[in-house]
C-alpha cells in the first residue's frame, strides 16, 4: 500500500487497512515507542486503540492534515511519541492525585476481617500495571460512575470497560500466583 492508500483507507475507516497498518505494519514501531515511553507494562491494544481514536477525532482531522512531506511511518512515529508521552503524563497525574490504595473507604470482603484490606493492598502492589489498580479501586471499590471515570481518564466508556476487564484479569492472575507461591512455601 502507498502512503496515500493508507491515509485514505484510514479516513474511510476501512477495517482491512486499519488492521493491517496499526496491528501488523506499525506493531514493531509502536512496541518500541511504548517500551521507551512507559517504564511499566502497558497494554498494546489499549494504547494503539487510543492513538487510533485520537487520529480519527474531528472527522480524521489529523490524518487529513498529513502533507506527505515524509513517509506516513515517519510522520506517525512523531505523532505516536507525542501522543504516548502526553498519555503517560495524564496517567501519572491521575494516579498521583491520591494514593492508589491508602483510601479509608476501601471495604474488605468481611468487615470483621482486618487482614482483608492489607491482602488487597499487597495484591495491588504486585500488579505490574498501576493504571489497572487505579481503575479497580475507583470503579469497583469506590463505585465511581464509569462516565465520570472515562472523562477523567480521557477514554471512552467502552474503552474503560475493556481496561476494567483486563485489570480484573490481571488482579485474578496475581492472586492465583500468590496462592501458588503460598502453597509452595507452606506445602
């Protein structure tokens, strides 16, 4: 595909072009940028979907502004780096506004069990993606409105639900690994 065909296919929302370009041809580029911009594990599909939405805002305004003075890959590299750095700053600002799991309103499973709260904190600390911790804390524990959270995090509500699903899967995996380690040590 030529650069013109790629840009036009993206503007036309051609699923074949979009899938091939973002998830095949640009995958090494995006993985490299994500690895350099984020010093913790981030979800590739989530970030690339957000970049795609960013490019498609206002009737694909950013794509339409591409002037073909460089290759589409060189242009996208600059756009992606700037976008991911901005995204990282937003994520850090959201998580730095308040502690992730120091809130007094965290409710243990059993109100009479003093270890439940510390177990949850420990599991959160073992999760590699702190954004996931934040989403679980806010949506599940604090029971915040998804629309409010999505706006705060600058994502769609659908994307927020995807983040929550992946966050719960990661928490489950961390808890299962913790149980396995406990069983190894205590036989």
